[in-house]
C-alpha cells in the first residue's frame, strides 16, 4: 500500500486530503508543522510526501532541504505561493512536482500516483555524451567544461530524454509522460522550469549542446 505523508498546517486542506487519499486506497499520515513532518518521515517512511511551503516553525523549503539530505522520496510541493521564484527554489532543492492551491483533488491524486510509479522505476547506469557534456545516470551528474553539476532527479530525466536522441524533437507530451507520468494533465509549467534551469547550466560552457525550443511541439538538443 502506498503511504503518503501530508505536511500541512491548514486543517481544512489536511482533512480533505486525508479523506480523498484514503478513499483512493492510500495510507495517510499528516503533520501540522515542519518539525512534526520530519519526525513523521523518520518514523513512517512514506512513499510520497505532499509538502506545504508556508508552515509554522521550520519553513517548507527547509523541510525539503532536510528531507533531501537523507532521502530521494518523491516530494510534491503544494502551495498557495505561485510566483515563479518560489517554484524555481522548490525545484532547485529537489522537489519532484509543484502544485498551486487551490488545486483539483483528482489532479493531485493523479500526480501522487504518477510520482509513486515513477519512483519505483529507478534511474539506470548509462552515460550519455554530446559535445563537451557528459551525463551520468549512475550519479545524476552533468559534466561540463570546468564544472560538474549534481542534477535533481527530474532535471536529470529531462536532459536524458534530450540526450537520448540529439537533434530530434522531444514533444511536451512525451516529456510529461516519461518524466512525470501525467501527460494527459497537459500542465507544462514544471517542464518549462526544468528546461530553463538546464539551459542556464549548459550556457556556462560554450562547447556544450544547447536546448532549442520547437514552437508548439517541444524541445530538441543541438550541438554547441
Ligand atoms: Ca500553510
């Protein structure tokens, strides 16, 4: 049974999530602040974490940072904060997904299922090379001229899809399907943020490949 930990201080959200997730067959634990969330994580070993950002005591982003020190459990940030900077910080710290409040409970549950399925799938051992860039599935490291980048898992998976077939277009639907498992939701904001961050890394090296936008379709990787 999939166990979900909800770290959220707003009782109405907690209640709605507990009911809906339990009705879908999930086992649910909840914690009303960051410290209780971290304690519950240690005790209960959840398969997926839903994390609010504005929490009393330890803030959500700090909870995420501490979780990532010891675990790559899928973390879906669920927050009323919808500024791009907040989303970027959460993804940079290794959140798998970001959902803004108010959300559709059915959509959130679909994302929980997808996160759980994807996390069971594992990463691999392949090494991909293009131009001066080397991507290592074993360590999630991107090697560029003069710098090594530890990629969050989702960022790694986005770049891997591009490096699997340089020069060819990867559609938005395929990214969402293969990296997040929810192409049918059609929400591409998380994808766009990952592309932006990868571009920033690749631009630090003039000989690295670059990510081109193919309007209305998706992205492709071209040699630098
Ligand atoms: Ca809150």
